[in-house]
């Protein structure tokens, strides 16, 4: 493959490059991919987000244009889980402040001698995907008790993995000493952390966010920090944070707050994580180039609701014109093919085609009879 690498492309420069180079595949990390970018490249077939989240990509427009969007879920999960544990320990032992005093040539053992410790405390996880489960594994090694709130509870999983489902989000917030958020950025999770959310937490609790800045209403959180002197916040993300990687001035009311420990959106930024994501991106591209397929675990804009689809299975001989005959009948009844899989058996004598389609089935028997008229059709079922 011919590869063009330019990490500086962004905004208008990315749109211009796509209009000139016409790549079939675009790979990005945190760079925004807009509708204008997609429209600029008529040959674009696949956008790969080299990471887990994909809120920086106009997924809906890609779907309208028949462009796959794929991500690499779980490949940076270990790195984010490690950072989450680092924030928990840093807040409990106030490690950053201790380091800062040493750099100022000061010693104050008494200031750091009254930490609570985390053994036996309760960690509440909001969301239970790859990252949250890895955080749980690490937290259990520190003998934390684990509470989980997720929309998709799996019976028996809590006993198998050694955690407890909270009865509700409010239940988790009320019982947890530490709450860690691991949700995607969606309309449902926007400003999940707000005045009501915070009111259910313990006044001396710790809140962690290593997901997305949009999950937090920062004004409500700042007010809560001011009202509760024992409350702490650890985060890797800020709303309005700089997009670049070079040092620039950054002033933010939460970042400068004395009970907020923050990192520079580096949750996935380890060499191990970068290598794993790179390998996964290459695997996705190679499979698409050689097989024309994207794994369901990676494709984020494929229609998954099959509740309105009908399915017809046709056994037929491997002869020219069989599928053309079937499609002509489908078209005559205004049946629209949504998915198709044609399986060829060993020896290339016979095939089975599975067709998923939409349409009015009032003429089903007539359609099946029409399909069977082809001498190379063995059987039809629906």
C-alpha cells in the first residue's frame, strides 16, 4: 500500500489533502473528521480511529456515504486503567504535592501523614467495558470493594468476577468512597456529572474521570468542590483542553483547584498502548483490503437492528444468472436487499445464499414460486 503520513493535518489542511490524494483509507487518532472531509474524497472507503472513542468522527455522515468507520476497542484499556489507579493513589497519598515541596527544597512529613488508605474502601465503577474491568482487576489487588453501575447487567457475572451490581446510579454514588467514570461520550452521558449526581455522593468522596470531558458539568463540579472541603477530583480530560502536544499556556478553574489532580489527556499514551493500537489498525486495514470485511467488534456505523428484516435462504447450483434471477423477482415486489451472504461449498457445485431484506410479504408465495422456476435453484426457505 502507498502510505502518506502527516500528523499535522487538521481542519482545512486535512480536507485539502483528502481532495488531492484521494486515499481509500484514512487513519486518525484524535483528529476531527468532518462531513466536509468525507465529501472531499470520493474514493474514501474506510476511516480507522486508532483508539477506542470515535466522537471526533462524523459517523452519521460516513454511514450516509457508505464509508466504514472502525475503531480499536480495548487496545489502550490497560494504559487508561493504570492511570486511573495512579490517580487514586496520588489523591490518597497526595504524591504530587509532596514532590512539589521537595522541588521547592521543603520537608513537611506531617502534612502527608494522615491519608486514609484505600484498603477495604468501596470503588464504584460507572460503565463496565474493557477499561472498567481492568480497573476492577487492579483495584481488587489493593483490596477495594467493587460496585458497578451499567445498563447491561449480565446475570452471574458479578459472582464470577467478584463484584456487586448497584441497584441504581444513586445507590452506587451513595455507597462509594471512590467513583470512577468509564462511559463513552454520547448524548446520554453528556453532563452526567451535575449538581444532582454530586448531591448523592459522600462529602469526602473521590471522583475520577478518565473518559471524556463532556461527561462533567464543570461549573457544578467546581461549586461542589468549594462546598465540600473533603471532596477530591482526579481527571485526565478537561472541556476546552488544547488539541496539540506541545507546551502552551493553559488556564482552567478546575486544573488550578487545590483538590483537583489532573493529567494532560494521556490516558492512552504509553508505548505499549501505541504499539497495540498500531497493530490493530494495520490488522483492520489488511482484512478490509484482502476480504472486504470489517469485524463487528470494530465497525461502529453498521446497522445492528435486524428486527425488521426478513430472511430467505436459497440452495442453488453454482451457475451464472441464479442471483440475477432472484434479484429480478425481489425488485418486482419492491423487496430491498439489506444483507447478503453466498456460501460456496467444496467442489464449487452448490451454494447457499442467505438474503436479508425488507418489504411487504403479502406476495411471498408468489415470489418463492418465481424463484423456484429457475432450473438451478434446489430449494427455498424463509
